[in-house]
C-alpha cells in the first residue's frame, strides 16, 4: 500500500485541502478524501507538502519529444521507452502515438511497430494507442505534412491498418471534404476508432454534418482548418456551434491566441475541450533542426516552423498548456486539469479507469505546485518520476 498525504486533492467534484490518497497493491485508488478520514494503511507514506495532487495528464495528440519522433523504422521500441520515461516528468501518465508515413506499406509497418511496443508495455507514461493523423488530409491545410504523404484511403487499406494495429488504433484524423472520406470514417467508426475532423477546408454545412455523423472529435481546433467568417462560418464555425463532440486545443501560447482560447471555452465549456501538445522531437530539446513528417523543421525560441514560417508541431509540455489556459481564462484548477485528464480519457473511451481521482480508478497521479511544475508522477501506483530524487 502507498499513502500520499498532506496534499490538496483535486477530484471531479471538489478540491480537498489536507487530503490523502491511498493506493492498493494492485495500483488502484483505494481511498481519496480528507486525510483525517483516511484508513491507516501499512506501507510507504509520501508527504506531498501541501501540493496539488491531480489526475495524471493524458496527451492524445503528440508526435514525440526529447529528440524522439514516433515511427522511425527500426527504433520504435527504444524510442517509445525513452519518450515514456521523459514525458512522465511533465506529468503525463498516458499518451497516443500520433504517426504518419510516406506510403501505405510504410504506414502499415509504423502502426505494427507501435502496436508491438505498446503490447510489451512502457516504463514511464503508458502508451494508450495510436493516432493516425492522415493520410486523408487536405493539401490546402497540410500544416507540417509533406504533400507527397497525403492520399485517400481505400477500404482495403483501412482494414489493413486496423489489422496491423490489432486493437491499438484509437484515433484517426480525416478531412471530410475529400473523396471517399465518409466511407473511410464510417469504417473506422464501426471498428471503435474515434474519427477526428482536421486539416480541412470543408464548408460549414459539410463540417456541421460530419460532426453530427461519424466524426466525434476535432484535431487541434483553429489550426490547419478553415477559419470563421460571418458569411462562411467554415470548420471553426461548425465546431463552435456543435453539440456533444470534443475538440482539441494547443494552448502553448503560439498556436492559438488567448482570446480565441476563451471563445472556444465559452462555446464548448470545460467538459468538451481536450488539451493536447501536438509535440514534436524538439520538445524538451535545445533550439536546432529536427525532422517531422517528412519535412525539415527549425526550432527557434521554442517555436517549431518550416522554412516558409508555417508552424510545425509544438515544443510545449502538457503541464505548461494547463498553466497557459489557466492564465488566459478565469477557470478553476479542477476544470483546467479536467481538460488534460478526464476529457481526453473520455474521448478515447478510457474514462472508466483513467482521467480522475476516484476510488477504483487506476492510480495514475501527478503532484504539482501552483504553477503546474511537476514534482511526482505515478503510473498504476508506481512512482515513475520524483523530482526530489
């Protein structure tokens, strides 16, 4: 048993000063509440010195970090293990591997390699699955992608990707205006994969209808998608006027203006926004040149850009995104953490075990200070990062 005490515990319904969490031998939460009412348990006790104890953060859109790019042939296993240990230092306890590749055979291999590594397990943050960002993206909104990597998916390729992932493909991003997009989206949806709308110039009506159909999520809202205008609300207008769907937000202070963050928060509320990093190899690394999605990217001053100035992923950490959103808007720490914990867990269908501090849930936990600096990270009740060590 492990007892975390002298903590300010952030649960889905309240913030508990002087709280405690007890973790059982199986790595699940056995108690969460006031310290005075906590059961006396044998085993280790960790004093959190009044810090916030929040659910472990979950990043469902990242291409890597700390020098790692997911999907490099021949080194997927080592890369995922290295990334898993590093990202736990930022409070992340689970993530999706966002991947792409230049052709069908290469993508199938990447998906299979990632699935094999996830089957074997990782030493730090958990790998929760694979996110296929493309290849069905509109070249007009390619973002960081090479034009040559974009193409339609045939039904046979969809099936082959699902087979290669043997259950690990959790999310796919598709632009709904592309030929065959509806059929591909329906095929993924029926296989239990969350379909996200992204890299799109769809008109408002098409985007609205997609978000009422097979598309239930939006990839990095505002970025690489048609903007809002009063006579053509576009993709952004469809997202802001939507019901039920979830929408990603890169709150790194570069991709989206704080005013736009507040608009999205006002329209969707804290229950439907999912904070993501869209991280790339330069995250956690010095300025320099890095490879991303078939293109050479320069990181300068923490910003990753192509030669033409286009943003190419993010170098932000997810705990910093939580802090940035809190600074940009008047929301509680509970709501801010929800957008990086419970909401992403719910988006990928894992809220029954992950994303919040509640009895019976997996003890994926992070201790942070008021500035969201990470001091301790637990995965399945095991300490995978301790700043004091």
